[in-house]
């Protein structure tokens, strides 16, 4: 090994780095100036005003594909791939729970032009809502007698179902026995 090199074997040549306070402060000032310039260039105009959240005016269809099989191909367009397709965000979500999370989420609502804030209701709006709910709910429509009648009717329907099930089972046994007996005697003759 060459003894003339700076790196000598067996000698501890590690030392602590000595910091120059002025140099570090200068770098910090330069970095702050760059960040300030970057912030100024990003803000090109006033912030975008989005509408507050509003209720959906359509029914979310989650059951149309329930229990159906689908052939999945890797070259199919997004709208025909397996899962639930969101045309607004152009993405596919694999199950109904995640699809609901997506359509109620921030990214989807922003794509629709809405913020995640809800418009504040006035006192008059709340009172009108209570009145409409009171009118919709008919107070005289439910009585204890109606409840008893419905329970009795439900019990009768359940008994009828059980009776039909027993008859079906009995008929099946008779057919099975008859086919056994017929097969047994056919073998004898």
C-alpha cells in the first residue's frame, strides 16, 4: 500500500465538521427568498369560489349489478371494467362501500364544483322543514289495534308457510318412497 496517500491505515482521520454560522444564515435567507418567490408565482388570481354542498337529485344505483357475473378484460375501457365507474372523476372503484365513500368525498365534490361546506339554514327554513315533516307524518295512522292486527296477520302467514313447507316435504317423501317401491318391484320381475 502506498504510504504517500492522505488516507493512512490505522489512523483516525474522522473529525467533526466545523460550521460557519454566517454561511448557514446566508443559505437560510436565500431559501426563504426562493420560497417567497415560489408562493407569489403560484397565486395567479383570486381563490376559486365553490358552491356549498347540496343534496343529490338522483338515486345512487348500487343494486343493479348485484349478483351478476362479468367478464373482466385488461383492455376494456374504464367504464366497462369490473367495479363502479365514476364518470365525473373517470375512475373505477371496486366495491359499493368505496363507491359511496368516493361520491361523498372531497375529490368528487370538488370535481362537481362544490366545497365541503354546508349552507347554513335560517330559522324560517328550519321551521318550514318541521311543518312539512309534521304534515307528512299522519298522527292518527297508527294505533295499538292496528299493530295487533298486523302481528296476527303476520303470524297467520308464517303458519301458512310452515304448513305448505310440511306438505311439500311430505309429498317429496311419498314420491321418493313410491319410486323406491317401483324400482324394487321392477328388479324382481
